C-alpha cells in the first residue's frame, strides 16, 4: 500500500541535477514526479520514476548516493480544499507529516498527494476508514 520513492543526496554545485537527469535519460528512465529540498551545501532530490529499481541501480553505478523510502500516496479531487480535507483528518488523529508533495492529473481533475509519516500503518488505517483513495503504486 505504499508508493516507493528514491531519495538522492546531491552536492549543492552547478550542474549536479543535470548530471543526475542525464543518467536517467541515458537509461530511458522517466521522472514521474520530483521534489528538491536544499541547504547551502547539499540537497535531497526525492523522485518517483517509471522504474525506481533500475533508477537506483544506474544512479549508484554513476556515483550518486541514493536510498528508497515508502510514502503514502492518496488521490483527491483537484479542487480548493482537496488537500486540506486529507490533512484535517490526519491532524485530528494526531498524525504528523514529515514531508509532502503533490501533482495534478489534469485529464481527470484529480491530484496525487505523497507524504511521509512515522506512523505509516496507523495513517493508512485512518485514511481507509475515512474513504480516502490510497494508492499502491504510481503510474501516469
């Protein structure tokens, strides 16, 4: 019931993201979604690809430091309040979110929200109980 995400630690220097995307491109790996958090010295690129297992292998072979994390993915209506409705449920139940990012499926007016929480099993149970559509993979 989790969406697999890769996290790549990048030195904060010119061209480093380009190097990463070249490795993926050269290996015919498509980025579905990504997010970058940075500091002065390094960044963490979090991404979901069309083939995370292959992405991990080729990135590590190219010298990148990468790990896999499991996220909860939910699908909501892409309307004002769609995200808020999910977060309100989790907040009411005392679930803290470590990080979150999202993207929209414009063809069907749906948004995918991806988040990481410490209490994953409990969060999944709460979401299902509240009839929130939980994703077990991510394809576009």
